[in-house]
C-alpha cells in the first residue's frame, strides 16, 4: 500500500487520504444503522462524497485554467465562474437535502449535521499536507528555490535583480 501511495501525485494523495477518512468514519458510524438512525452514517457519506467531488472540480478547473484554454481571458473567466458555481450548488444541495430530511420531512435518511461534518476533512487534509510538504522542503531544499536577498544587503545598495 505504501508503494501505491508513494506513486500517487499530490492530488492523488489528497484524494486517497480523503477516501480513507471517509471509509474509516463511515465504519465507525455504522452502528447507527443498527440503532435505527441511518441518517448519521448516510449524511457523512453524502457530505464526504460531495467534498471529494468539489475538490476534484477545483483541481480540474485549475488545470483547465492553467492550460492553453486559460490563455483566453473570456474562456478562463467563464470556466472559473462555472466551476465556482458548480461547487456552490453541490455544497448547498447537500445541506438543503440534509436539512429537508432532518427538519422538514423528519425522517432519518440524512442528517444535516453529519453532511456538514463530511465537508470538513478537506480543510484539515490540505492544511496538514501543506505543512508536511513545507517541512520536507525546509529539510531538503530543492534547486528550484528562489533566493530572496536579505533586507540588510538591500539597504546597502547592492543590486540583487539577478538573484531573484
């Protein structure tokens, strides 16, 4: 499993972690099926699936915007609006559906709070992976690092334009 994980891209690693968190928490919440409250694990599943789809729209949209399509400003702006609107519809749709099931229809098919909780792991996964990546780069700086001159040398009047 470690070899499989090591071969993944940064996006693939994030999706792998998100899917692993989804499955682990779903298994931990599965006793609620036996207790007659299926909305808690199903709400988590809906929230997590929505979160993963929205993350992939971010990645796919960024890839399109930085490709040759992104060089045309009107197309890039249209794609940015499309992907942002699509994510908003997904997030709002999950919460509205969970809210309707929880409060309006008062059935146990979905729980609005676990749908919301399913949206949260992305924030922590991205923050932690960014911190780990920053620590690795700090320990093993790459040759692609940009040298930024110190403030003391800039005050002395040296020309640092070639170093940046």
